[in-house]
C-alpha cells in the first residue's frame, strides 16, 4: 500500500509521455532528481512518485499534472514535420522541437474549431515554388491574409 502523498500516476500514460517528449529516460530522471531505476519503477507501476516528484515530472515533460492521472494514454497523433536537410542526414526531433510542434498543433485545432463556430471562412494560401520571386509571393500572401506591409527603416 502506498503512502498518503503517493500520486497514482498511470504507468502507461507515463511511458507515453516520456516517449512523446523525446527525452532520454536517464536525462529525464536526472531532471526530476531521481535515479533512473526509480523512474523505471514508476513507468512499470511498481512504485508511485510522491506529489513533489510527480509535479517535477509533469513540468519536465511539459504536460499538465492532470495528464499523468489519465486512465490511459491519449490517442497518438504523429508530428507531421519535415525539415530540409542534407541527403542521408535524418535525425529525431529534440524535446524542445516536439513541445513546440505539439503546441502549434493544439493552436491549429483550437483556431479551426473557433473558425467553424464563428462561421469564418479559412483563407486559402496560394501555392508558390522555389523559382517564384519571394517578394511577390510575400506580397500576395499578405494581401490574402489582409496583413499590412511593414517597411523597415535602415537608420
């Protein structure tokens, strides 16, 4: 039986959050201030973190504390992103990139829902190629999005 301050973190949710974060488990354990075997025991369900440790864990994983208490991991959504890189130079997203992509995806979902509720038509961004003049493309997109042209002075 656990102590009164133990937090009933769901092991499968914790494993999901660690995997989605992109952190190496050893790096995460260090960031939370516990040895790696302790983090592994939390993830396996053999041990529960105390309230302070669970808060540190949620903070380090950039997740709401309540997310660790979900009964099961949320549905996985891939982070559809492609970076330009030299041929053969594939790399994994780092934790910061993953966090910012999740945040951008949440904003997109919220804005899409809001546009639907307010019956606002989504602007159609025109296509462009690498051969197009960047200044012309930028001007067209500013017009579509109704953004003002800002001139920078070179003082």
